[in-house]
C-alpha cells in the first residue's frame, strides 16, 4: 500500500498526521465538492492542492501561497536517481 503524504511548505508531516489530514480532507470534499480553499482555511492554511508524486497521492499545503483553482491532480516525476537514456541520433539528409 502506498502511504498518503502531506507536505506543508515543503516539509513532510508524520504518517499519523498525514493520515488524519487525509481523513478530514476526504470527509470535507465529500460534503463540499471542489472546495479546496475552504478545507485549507479550516486547517489554518492559505492553500492546499492534491498532486501525484510517482504513484503516491500527496496533499501539498502552504501557510502563505495563494490557493490555485481546483484542477486534476498534478503529476510530479519522482527522481529515482536513474539517469535518463541518451537520445539516439537520427541521421540527417537522405
């Protein structure tokens, strides 16, 4: 099972804190569809939005950044330390 994570101003919350916020977030969004700003305010935050980091769902929150409009969760690439494969040169001309 992939852990649900919460980042507040770039700092990861503990697993217990993250699970509790995700629980409250789920209840809030069921009752207030699309109201990310309202949930952020209820948690004492300026903004909050969901993202996908690799295969993990992450709530990204801030005490100072403005709330963005609700959209599909952004997908962030997770750096695994692997180097990208070099591109193959395509012969030019004909």
